[in-house]
């Protein structure tokens, strides 16, 4: 009997996060890390908001245990013994950098959960934390031209793009964390999509990372689904975004064609598009891009009369369909891939037009949070 390391990673992260999320409710209250109602919040009672530390511990326990395992764990029967065979390898520098970057971005998020940092300070620090794995060699060094198969080296540009990608994914996941269960559910769906893509390529490290992320997000979702008993806070949402982005760099973005980039881009399309739209909207309406508002996609759905649960289910479905579209586009011939991607773009534009997202009307600036 054998068990792949990514299965073990997913189970460890799920069980550890599920158990610790309950304890973090008490710890958050003792630390004063509680999100009061009012201001920009849509909840009606004080909610603990440091569940991200439970996610961090669950993910790190899974990765530290399983990333060094490069082959399935086997239970071998000998004449007089039953041997548990665990193939082990030293971690490479890029994976060490990934873990250190996760620690840095979680620490930054935890500080922000305890004492809100201004956006002009917080965002540069996010990108600084996102640069940690790049210093250890995790980077997008080249892409393959889908038309002639030639390799396009990226050099220093690849390092810069990797930092921008990792930091932006952390910000994007943080941006959609405005409705109970939304960020955790989107992270679970995205992890499942990337896990499927990794399985087709046999990328063990990437599969272990996304399985740990998916397991932790799913374990936390039990406590975070509406009505939420605890929020993941910035420490959790930024960590999930960072790790999903890092998994894409470690796996898909290293040796694939441009069309294959459809998998991570479409798997993460909901947070990417929501954050990109928010930046454009604020810039066009003369509002600081660092000042949040109530114009996010989940706010639009709530304003149209959907409940919190209905809103998250709609966005879950959208995320799943986009992820499936990315898998389909990457797994078939070039012409069919382009047709699928074109259909996806047309559908997204139709949905955006129906929701009024193409009209950049100003939204009132974010109300300040009430004092706890």
C-alpha cells in the first residue's frame, strides 16, 4: 500500500487547521484581534479575525512534513515486520525560500490584523515579503513560444515578474475576503484546479503545496462559512494568495507555453479581475487606489439582493467554471484553446455588463472601521 505525499499534506493541513481554528477564536479575543460590526463590515456582531494563524500552522506543518518526500509513502510487509518506507530528499533552495516567504507574509498580515497598517506602507511590505523566494531561486526564468517552440529567456525580468505575481496574488486574495467563506472557498477551488494541472505533469512539489493550501482552506471553511465564527484576517488571505501564486511559479510557469498560462490565470481569475477592476475604478474616479470601497464584485452581488451564501455560491461556481476552462484550454490543440479562451472572455464581459461593472460610477469611500 502506498500514499502520495500530496494526499498526506492535504490531510495534515485540513485536520490541523480545523482543530486550531477553534482555539484561535479564544486567542484572538484575548489579543483584541476582533472585527467589530459597522464601518465597511457587513457582519452584525464582533468576530475574531486571526484565523489565518491556524491556516499558517496547518499549511506549514504539512509542507515541512511532506515537501521533502519525493515518492509515495509505502507500507511494506516483511516476514517479521511491517515497514513504513518514507523516501526523503533535502529541500532545494527555492522551496526553502517559499517557506520563508510564507512566514514573512503571514507575520505582516498578523501585524495588520492587530493594528491596521496604512495601505501605502502595507503594499510595499507585501511585495518585499514576496521577494523572499526569488532571492532563493524561485523565479520564472523563461517561457516557451507556443508557435515555434523556441525558448524565450526572461532573466531579471522574470525575477521582477515573479515578485509582482506573488505580491499581487496575496493582495488579490485579501481583496475578495469580504464575505463569509468567500476567500477560503475560492482558495479551495483554485487549489483543486492547480492540483489537477499538476497531476497531468507529474509535478510533485507543486501538488504538495496546493494540496496543503486546499486542505487548510477547506478545514478553515467549516468555521468561516456563513454565519462565520472566525475570520482568517489578512494573515490568512494573503498567505493563501501567496502560496497559490508560488505553486504556479514552482510548477506551471517554468516550462510551459504561453497558452498553458491559462490554467493559473483562469483558476485565480475571480480575485485577479476583482482587484484589477477595483484599481481601475478608483483611479478613473479620482479615489486613491489604497482606499477601499464597496464596489467589489461581492458587494455588487449583495447590493442586487443576494444573501451572503448566495453570493459565495455564485462566485464559487464562476471560479470553478473558469478553472475548468483553463484546464481545457491548456490540454488541447492551439486553435481549440483560443476558441475556448475567446468564449470565456465574451462570457465574462456579458456578466460584467449585466452587473453594471463596465460603468465606472464612483462609489463612496470606505468608512473607517469602528474602534473595537
